[in-house]
């Protein structure tokens, strides 16, 4: 029996700094898919409108923005139809915000499962990011519908361009940012719950630090501009809008910054998560 | 041939920090970090080490498990028994990788699946079918494996009709059956089971135990089984480990292990009654103490002969005296009443020097559990002393009928009986 059993397992106290075990994550890929399915399907069980609810939320938010920021406050939309301008921001921000909020609660929300059975813990946040991606896709279709309506039936000045090819990259950066930050926060909140109170609030405020209800071009104050550009989500939203409409600010520099911010956050998040996952049950 | 153990545990220990986490622990953490930055040792690890084996009061750290060493051979069913707090659950948690040990090492050669709870991850809104897949995957099966076992699982659970219904509509029994069915059809090399058998009806429990036996005997798989139920330990395991206060107290044959466990957990406390104020009666006689035990002073078990020894203090010689002892359960329901006025006759001549009365109950008919007794003495037709909850005692599982079987409906008391046809 000296042959190495593929399932030989050594349980020891200390983890190496980076102990990702991607092979094991791959072995549990079915679980990831089933979690995604569960999250996606269980949301609209026992509702009349079912998956329609994925549409209703961004539609109502857009209408609200059109009334409050466009109608009452008369804020600029860079000459774009308000519906397109707001919806573009809301749909991409929603993905980030939802994925971040849910992944940041991974340990606390799943303590009952994690306390009873082992599987690579990182499956849960990964599944969240994927299932929120599905929600994003549904809402993106809504955006496309609105976009084509304006593009084909009105004389709005819309100039979709080759930046559209960057869309997959934008999605990857958004997912990476949300996952990295979420992993970091959930690992920090197992012991001290203080961050939990902060996160919902921070996401809400973060929306105002991102060019969603205003275009970046409206910000003249250079210091304020710096602050907003320091937010890695800003260039994502601007690029997204620019790709479809030709209006907005697109620069490789700020997109590159977002990409690097994603890598850093992802690395920091993974390391912290890794450190905590083995013993979090003792402190959660 | 020298077979390599499938599980090898070496010097395993787990330390827990007591108390709640708040600003106090945060200052510990900051201090710890600061010492580390300055290149010094962790100041609190030392505290932990000092309190290591001694467990003096005031320590913030406790060893839930320490110095655990044992091996499990392939195909073995190992029972793990011990009182609450002995470290059984901690051991299972470490084995199933829910949490990591503080020191030591476990080496396993094979896939481990743990069943610390049935129905982990069941989502109430999803149907039975969806939950079988989800739960199976959580327990470590691939979709393909589950699909190939699907019909067997549904058949075992006996819920074909409800398979497309959300599990929140299931009766609790059906829910548990389905959950166990999924777990029972896992095919790990090592199965770790925590008292999940304590659920479900008798028929299902029998099925579950049978399934576990099959898993081991035909499947050649290793099972680690934790239970309080001595009957199922006896039925399943050839070898047991008794844990006590976080260490291995006994390792060996099941029968001897159960004996050791019962011996160590007996609660034949002598209750002092002299100082009790909550008593009524004219005081012509006073109870002083009560003690419950078997004849050989062993642990009290269902079906054994037991003796209550009651001490008392009598003011004057009595010519008409009787005693009453009422045994009630944890649920405050009376199980039986022993009164010598009814069963035989009052004591006609009791010398004032007498100070002990004993009550023998042959073949204790009580089921496993905690019981209390009320005491009363009547002297010359007047209540002389009466104390409620004068004593408490634990009854351990035993073989009342001598048939090797234990009733699964845990209600009432056991009586001798005969069926004829």
C-alpha cells in the first residue's frame, strides 16, 4: 500500500501562505454549478412575475434617476438619452455592487453549511460571482433592447464603436474587483463584524463616487477628478458607455489602472481568505 | 501482510479561546501584531501554554482535545463514545476538515465524507430532485455519480411521489429520510457519522443501521461513528474509543469500552437532605440523605436491580410508619410510585435508633434518561416529612428484555409481557 493514493490527505494546523489547491476546486466544479443554479432559481420561486423581477429593479431605478437627477436636478447626461445614460451605469454598477455585497457575507451567511461539511470554501464566493453574472446578462439584454430602440427609432446621437470588443474584459475586471474585495471583507468580518455595518453603506456611497448619475466629463475640479478616477469602477462604467455611444471618456491608462487594482485586490483577497478559511468556524 | 492504517492521528490537539470576541480581543490582536513587528514572541501563546494542561480557572484558553493518538484500519467501524463535552464533536470536526487542529496531524488515505448533520445545504424552495443533486455535490459527489445513484436514493427514501415538490412541503420524517438517503449513497472510503441516526422512526433507523453495516462489510469502507446510543454502537462497532475530557480514555473492544464508559459516567450521587428547607411535615421524622445505586455500586442501567438507600432521623419510636417514593421523569410525568402502605403494610415498630430504609426495585423499567424522586414519610397517619426533588439520577441504556433489542419509541416504562397466538 505504499503507492500514493490520489486522495491521500494530511490535515495539519498551519497553512502555507498560498495554498490554493485549484485541482480540488476543479473537482468540485459540479457543486459550483449547482450553487449557481440554486441561487438563480430560488430567487424567483413562488413569485408571479418570476424572472421578470430581474428587469423590474433596474427599470424602476432608471425611471427614478430620470425623474430626480435628470428632471429635477437637471444634471448633464453628456447629450445622451437619459434612459441609455442611466441604464448603462446602473446595469454595470449593479453587477459589481451585488456581487461584492453577497461575497462579503460568505462566511457569516454560510456558517451553518461550513460548520457541517467540507468543500473548498472558495466555491461559494465563486458561485456568487457567477450567479450574479447571470443576473447581469439578463439586465444587459434589457439594456440592449433599450439601446436598439434609441439607435433604430430615434435620431439620438449614438456611435457604437470598436471599444465594444473590450466588453468581456470589462466584465472580467468587474467580477475580479468584486470577488477580491468581497473575499477580503468576508475574511476580515469573521472575527470582527464591524465591517458588515460599513459595507452596505460603503456600496451606497460608492455609487456616488462612480460616474453613474453624472458623466466624468462634467468634473472640472482636478482634485475631485483624481478621487473619482481612483475608484477602479469609474473607468469601467465610462468605457462601457463609450463603447455603445461614443460619448464618455475612454483611456487605456485608467483601464489599465483598474486592471492592476483588480489583480492587487484579488491577490490580497485570496491570501486573506486562505488564511482564515481553515479556522473561521472557531471565531465566526 | 502489514496493512497500512487508513487514518492515522498523531498528537492531535485543539485549543479554543473562551469568552466572547470584542474590543478586548482586538487589543490582544493589536498587541500580538505589535510584538511580531518588533520581532518578539506572541505574548498570548505563552499564556496558552502555561494553561495548557492545568486548565486552571481564569484561563482564557481551553484544550478541547489533547494528545489524541490512534489508528483506524481499512474496513473497520470505529465507535466513538464519551459524555457531552468529552471532545467527540471536535474530533469529528477536525476529521471532516470543518476546522483545523491547533497542533498534530491526521493522515488519511482515501476520500472522507462526513455526516455531521443530515440535509446540510438543503434549500427549502428547491424540489426533492434538485436537492438530491445539490446535497450530493456538497457532500463531494460529482453530478455523474449522483445521476447514476439517483433512482436508488429515491427508492431508499421512499418519496417517489414527492420528488418534484419543494422540500419545504415535506414532513419532517420525509425530509430526514431523503437527506439520509443521499448521504448513505455516497461512496467515500471513509464515512464519518455523528448521531444522525437519532432521527426518524424505528423502521427507518433499522434501515439506516443496516445500510451502514453494508457500507462497511460489502463496500469495505471505513466508518467512524459517534453516538450516545449504546445499543446502536453495540450493533455496529467491533472497536470503540472512549473520550474523556479531551483525551482518549479507553481504546479497545466494544463491550469493555461501553462498560468503561458507563462506569465513568455514573451519577450515583448521595444527596444530602439535612439542610433542605423546602419541606413540609410535622418534623417527627426527617430525611437526611438519599442514594441510588445498583447492588454492585455500578452504573444504573435499564433492566438492572437498583436500590434506593434513604437515611432518616426519627425523634421517637414509631408504631405506624410508611414511606412513599415517586419517580418522575425529566418531563415531570410520574413514572411509578412505591409506597409500602399499599404494597405490603406500614412498619409497625420502628425504633428511634433506626436511621436507614432501603427500597429495592428489581429490573428497573425506566428508559435511558434523567429522573427525579419525591420522598414522603408518614408517621402515625400524619405527614412527618416530605421533600420534592429529593434526588436525581441518570439511567443508562440497558437490555431490559434480555433480547438484545431496545425499543425505539422512547416513552413510558418497560414491563414484562408475553404475547401468545
